[in-house]
């Protein structure tokens, strides 16, 4: 392997669902993959070992967004970037709190949803741009990308989903703002907030299990499953990762894989 072609990927929420599928698909000998989740994935570690891939896993609660960002910043500051051709941050982790009207959401659940779904991506993106920007200032010329996993619910309001919708809407808009900032910088990073489509994950199970009395759109999610309109986590991961390779990545900072 030529070390000059090694690529760094940082992925949050990698222990289940689409995040787990992305982690498995990102494993390769020419990549360094850092996964940040509340739990480590023993199967992923075994796959990396057998395939000669470079993998690091952190057990980190993203509700401690400042701690997570500080840890990432320190790690990037100490990383040997001389052999890296690119660095990519994928903010995938998210939380749906108790389904229902905002006034019925427990305060701790509401705070956790916003910390994990919005504050942590912002803090991690800031740390990533800050430290890799210092690489650029020191002469490094690799590509830098940030891919934020958003949702159609960040662009369309839904009853009983205020915290999740707000977090994803905020993710879309901070991506737009940071993309404008980076466009003004020499060798700036490219950022995209991408809706991955409707995926058959634990989150969908949670939505289908909502109380119809407090969740008027529950039947819509039940019908999506019944009609076979849900993508598998593996299929969704392939489409999302393919977006990173598009030559126009970052041209539209808010996008949808179905575009």
C-alpha cells in the first residue's frame, strides 16, 4: 500500500443501523476509520483485523458534546497527516425522544435529543475544521469533507416530532453557514447535509410503535413498511457513501440521495 493514498474517515453512530453498515463498508486497508459510538462493535473489530484495515473505536456518549469534540481535536492534533490524502467527518448519530407533542416530551429526553442530534455534530464539525485547517496552514493539501446525515423531517414539519425535526433542520442550516465560511478560505472544506431516504432501522420501529393518539402520522410509517418502501441499512449506506465520491460534492450543501 502507498501511504500517500490513505484516507481518514470519522464516523459517529457506527454501532447499529445505517451507521454500522457504513462502518463495515468503509473498512479497507487504505483507510483509517475512527468510529465514535456509545458501544464498541466486536464484529467490526474482527472484520478490520482479518482484512488488514486500520480501525479505532471510541466509546463516547455524544450527549457530552464538548468532551467528544475536545477528544477529537486532541486526537487530530496528534495524528500524523503526512500520509493522508483526505479527511472526512460523517455525523450520523441521532436520537428520537418520546414520540408526542412537545409539551409531553420529558425535559431530559428533549435536551438529549438536541445535544446528540445537533449540538454534537456542530461541536465535532468545529473541532474537525479547526484542526484540519491547521494542517492546511502547515502545508497539507488533502481533501476535507463533512457529511452530515440529515432527514426529510428537517425540511418538512411533522406532528409529535418537534425535537428530531428541529435538530435536523438545525443541521441543514449550520451546514449551509459553515459551507459559506469554508468557501471563503483557501483550500476550504466541503460540507453537505444529506437526507438518506427512508431506512428500515430501529428508528423506524420506534416510529411505527408510536401511540396513534399522539402521533397522527404513525400510519404513514406503518404503510411504508407494508409496501416495501424502506431501504435496508446496507443499501442506504451504499448510496450515502457514493455521494461522498460525487465530483460535485458540496456544490449543494443541503441535498437528498433521491435527488
